[in-house]
C-alpha cells in the first residue's frame, strides 16, 4: 500500500500549526499569565511537569533536594 | 499548594517548582495551608491520584464530602478502640522477638524489612479485617508481597505525572497479573478473601 500525501491535502500542515499554536499558548500562559508567574524558580520547571518527572521518576525521588537548591538560588528574603 | 490564592502570601522563601505548585520554605505557613477548624481545604488532585483509587476516602478531593466519608472511620481511631489493639500488637511483637531469638547463634541472616513488614501487616489486617493472614508464621515472611508493595510505592511518582497509569494497570485482568508477579498473586488472593 502506498501512502499518498496528496489525498491528505493540507490537513497535516493544519494539525502541525495547531499543535505549535496550542503549545505556544500553554507555555505563554504558564510563564506570563498564570497567577504563579510572578514567583521565582527555574523557567523550565514552570513550563513543564517533565522537569519534576526527571528528578522524581528517573532519578528516583530526588526532586526534594533539587527544591532545596532552588530555595538557595531563588528563595532568599 | 494550588494556584488559587497566591496573592495572600508575602514575598519570601517561595519558589515555583512546577506549572501548578509553589514550595514554601517557612514553617509559619503550616497554619495557613493545613488550616484547622472552620476553614475549608480541598485536596489536590495531582497529589491524591498517586493512590490509584479516585473514589476512596483518602482521595476524596472535596472538603465537605471528605469530612463525611472520613467520619465513618472515626471510631477506629478512638482511644478506646486503639487501646483494645494493644494485645494484638503485643502478641505479634512477642512473635517477632522469638523469631529473632531462634536465629541467635545460628549464623543465619534475617531480613529485617520482611520481618517488620510482616509484623505491621499482621497487626493492621487483624484490626481492619478482623482476621490476619499471619505472615509472621510463614517461613518466607511473605516477602513477595513486600516487594510488590515496594514497587507500587516507587510507581507513585510516575503515577502523579501520568493520570492514566494506574487506571490502565488496574484494568489488567487478574489472571495475567498473577502470572507476571508473585507478589501480585498474593495480593489478589488477599483481595478476594477480603471481598467475600
């Protein structure tokens, strides 16, 4: 069976654009408009849960020490 | 901490640790977050879903509904009832000691993890279900179930990230899961007895 790009028309392009737009919207919301946006912390952690996933799942629950480091970096009075 | 009331916090040792949560390094906030008497605090869905039982009392998000469900358990934690538990604990503790004493001077190793896990399982099961499976009486102290519970706890962090993880795992038929994991087989057997 051959895969015919033509028959799909511009749907793949549209899907791609929608994905990019919704991702951009999500990231912007989390970084700028979220009520939590004004609090300090690593920007990557503010954008995605994968940051926490890396420390808690892949590194076996080490996020709490990472949080301690964040307090040293961002959380001083 | 949910993102519903950040305005009330003065600036200070607060960092944002993920898209939805702040971490507050200040013991004075305890009373604000874990507010008692009269103040309402709903549970946090991202936190409770790691238990894999959305309808359980422990996982009930709504403050008032949780109160109703939790109050059914109150008698179990009354002083009188906990005191009644003491002979059960004493009996098992004696068993634990005698198991240790029997191994004295034999040179045989004893895995304390299995021993204490069997000890607490026996006590809790007798209290909660009225009968225990007496893991302490078994030669292997039912170490399979210890390993199974251990891996479930390790899964908790992943389950927090992926809400669909536990629903999928729980939907695996019993006859498959008991073949994959010996601990799960023991667990399923226990579950079937409890439901009878």
